[in-house]
C-alpha cells in the first residue's frame, strides 16, 4: 500500500467454483461469501423462487459462489 498511489479499489470479487477445495482456498486467504448460502445467492442473483421448490427435492446448488476480499485489511497490517 503506497500512500502516493492514487488508484482506487476497495474490494476484490471472485466467482469461485463451488467445490470444497476452491472455496477453502479462498477462505484461507481471507475471502468471504457475498451471500450467506447457495439458496440466498440463487434468489438474489438468479431469480430462484423457493415457493416453487418441491418438498422432497434437494435444493439446487450454485456452480459458482461470489466471494469478496476487503483490501482495507492490508492497510491496517
């Protein structure tokens, strides 16, 4: 972090493949989910309607999950 640098960016956002290995990698490096769950992301971004969900079916899973890293933590360290 250079005080003379006048470029502005606060967040890094990735669309991570939804596998334990990939998600774990990003979490170990400080990334957090933009949405709390797969279902929240499906509702928020893809228009999924949980009312239409059939009771005995497994809920659909996202192929990818949106994750973000707040660059401000680099300034604090």
